[in-house]
C-alpha cells in the first residue's frame, strides 16, 4: 500500500486529551485517580441554555443552516461583541463553527500559505503548533520565562520577525499559564504588528474568566489593529458547553467570506440545535454563569495558597482561565519511586502511576520543567490532589 499523507502522519495527538483519556480509563478500571488534565468546567450547562435547545428540537430546527451559522446566532454574537467589548461588527464578519478549536483551524487554513511563519509565544496551547503545521505554516516558538510572567514584549517579538512572518497567535487569558496581557503590553505588540504588516489571531475563549485586573481585547485598541485581527471565542468555557461544540471567529468580512467558503466544503455547518442553545447563551443573562466564575476564583485562590506551602514546587498566581502552571524544576534530576525524573513527562508519568494524579507535562506546551493543573474540578478533588502531591514528593504514597 502507498504511504499516507506525510503531513497528517507528522501530527502529534493532543497531550491534554491523551492524559484525560488515560485517567478516565484508569478510573473505569477501578483505580482511584484524580484527574486535572482536561480544560473542561465541571459544572453542567445552565438550564436556560438546555431549555433553548429542547425548544429548538421541538420546533424542528434540525436541518442544515448556512455554513457560517444562523443569522440569529450571528446577530447575537455581534450584540455580544458590542456589549462585552464595545466593538462594532456585522453578521458578515462572523463565522460559526464546531468549537473554538475548529475556528482556529479554519482561520489558519484561510490566512496561511505554505512556508508562512507564525509567531507563537511559549508556553502555548498544545493545538496551536500542530494547527499551524496542518495549514502548511511554520510555527516560530518564542520562549518566555516566569520572570517575564510568561508574556512576550514588543521588543522580544520584534527580534523574531522575518520576511516570512505572516501571523501572531495571541492568547489572553493564557492556557496554560493564566496570564493576562495588559493594555500597555498589547500596545507594544500592536506597534510590531503594524510595522511588519502582520495578522493577529486573538484567542479570547477565556476572556470572561479574568480575576486579576481587566481583560482587554486587542481589537479594541484602534481600527488598524482591528482590521488585522481574527478574534476567536465560543461558549465552551464561560457557559460550560464543551460538548455542544460551538465556537466562532469575528474579523473583516473579506476574511470571513473565505472562512465561510472553507466551512461549506468541510463541516457544512455547526449543529443546528447547538446553535440555538448558543443564541440563548450569548443573549440571555443568568446568575449561573457568574456563580461558576466565583467558584473558579475560590479554587484558584486556594490552589495558589496551598502550593506556597509545598516544598519543591511553585507557581505564579494565574490572572485568568482555570489553570495552574506549576514549576517542578527542583524535581528534575531526582529519583522518585525508582524512576529518574529527567523532564516534565517523566514527572507526570511517575505522578500518575505512584501518586494517582493526572496532570499535563509542560513539554506539551513548549515549556519543560512545568506541569499544568486544571482547577475546573471540585474543591474536594483539588484538596485530594494537592494532598497526594505532598505525599508523592516525600515518597509517602
């Protein structure tokens, strides 16, 4: 048989989904594992959203929709953008897809030509680099440090630009670090983007879950940067709708049209019933959404304070999202449970086997020496997981 596609064969599986699947399998096998791998709220979708979906089914909204989404949802997203960020968009600027991850994929397919370079500050979400490669682009990794609060400055960004640079991927709040870019930091970045005629892919899926300071969308900082920015958002994180698979992009109509064409020949359209549910999510208010945010904030504060009390690990206080990016560098080189810990993958594997806790190795995010914990889990499990970490590091499991 002839070989499969070289490009497809080179794509690595999602490390976060792999860890989550392994933890769930161990639990199914009767092992008492506590999982912190997947970035998925542990809350159920609010009732008012579920009711909208049921009503849509009863109303027989179960047929094809336009490839880029129903007009009702696209108008709702435009109202959402105006209400939340003060940004004016029209429905022809919006493309609805099967999740924010899908929107990122479609945007990169639309913007990149083979060989185009994409600036990707690390730590970065595991899918970005692979999605760039799938579009024929070349991810250019920009390393950051804790001293930089895992954020890239305009000066550093400038040093990575070449004549092949096409796009910057910007994530705020960040997965995996929880860091949030300030308006001043974004202004520095904008200067570089405009100077070199770049696009910006701004992943704002965690915008609502900002706890420290204020969230600023880069597109709000001038018409020129707005024209060059493709904003990614969706209902998964804010509304606990991960399984509904609705995300969207908002950008210039000329870009959105090409994205719509691409969608028409790939998925066709996002689930019609999920789109109806998303209309309720973005247009109606519910205390359930604010309650979830408060719970995440309480967990975040508890997590950070507990980590401060555990020798051999540390973390920056996250400003947004629902992740702790834990520094485990003091553990590198140690032998735990008969295993030499050479990197974050070794640590995560040893911790899962001997501590019965699933975390994601930082190497998957372009930052070895760290592991990511999601605090989108119950406080009970957070306490249990951190208790196990303390015992694990003392080899008392």
